[in-house]
């Protein structure tokens, strides 16, 4: 089955700097890659997703890139703000509907 | 609020007791998923329904776990004879049909088994 690895496990940046989180996946049949943000006491919230026929997608300060050949994808947050502090999860999904998550990255944005 | 709702938010139980959690998905969504999340880990897939049919179960779902979605709307997850290792956050999510349809999660039920 699919295996998703995510790094770093923790990331601390200064407000206004960029943050990058990277994930790799094992199943070349995976075709959907969402990113979730989870705040304390809440469930994961979808922030951006990308499908395998697209190499890059951007939504304001958030962007995701996908390299299908290397089987890795990344989340980029620019101009970070304290409210971006949370745990971020990547995930990968194949057509069998089993979505596998990475172990998460705890992002801290220092004011 | 038309998001996914879960009840209760917290449950403390003694080892050996049975517990049941409820999930109300987004009403237009055909699919409903249960995930388990332990501290410092990402969500782990347990099972999912398409309408009222349970289509897939993870090997993580032992015989003590049972999930139902009797009318294709809300779902329940029951854990019998709870063990301390069952302590976790149980997350419910729903989506439309389709491998590229995003999952929308509820805020989970945190189970503590003492």
C-alpha cells in the first residue's frame, strides 16, 4: 500500500519568512495530494490540493508543487504569519480511496 | 454550520467498557470515513462507507470495532471491551464520490481509556 513520509517534523520560522514542507510517496498510482492544517483541538482542515496531472498550484500565500517522477510534493507558505502556526499534514490517495497521511509538521511562526 | 459534526467531543471510559461515537456528515456527501489519530501522528484510515454500504476496512479495525451507517446519513463507531491502546482521537470525514474529491473532517472525538 501507499506510504507517505513527511519532513521536517518541526519547523520554526520568523514572521514574514517562507516555510517549506516536503513529502514523498511510494505508490506511483497515487493521483491526488491534499494538504491539511490542524489546529489544537480541531480536525484537519483542507488548505490546498493538487491532482497528478498538474505540476503546481497556488492559492494566495500557499503553493504546492508535485514531481511525479521523483514521487514527491511540497507545500510552500510565503510571508508567514503567526496564525499559520499549526500542524500540517500531507496525504496521498490512489483510486482505491485509502488516503494515507504523513506524520505531520509542527510549524511555529515567531512574531 | 453545515460541516461534519461529531459527538461526543470527549469520552473517558474504563477499560473493558463499550463506547459509541456518532458522526453526522455533510448532507450532500455520499462517502463517510472513519480515521484514528494518535498524538504526533497523522490520521490512520479505519473504514469508509459509500451511502449505507461499508466498502473497505483497514486491518487496524479489530473485531472489537464496528461501524454502521444504516440509512446512508449519520454513522456510528462502536468499540467493545475498550483497551488502553484504544485511546486516541477518532475522526470522521465525508466527501463526494471520486478519488480526487477532498475529505472534510469533523473535530473528532477524543477517547481516553483508563
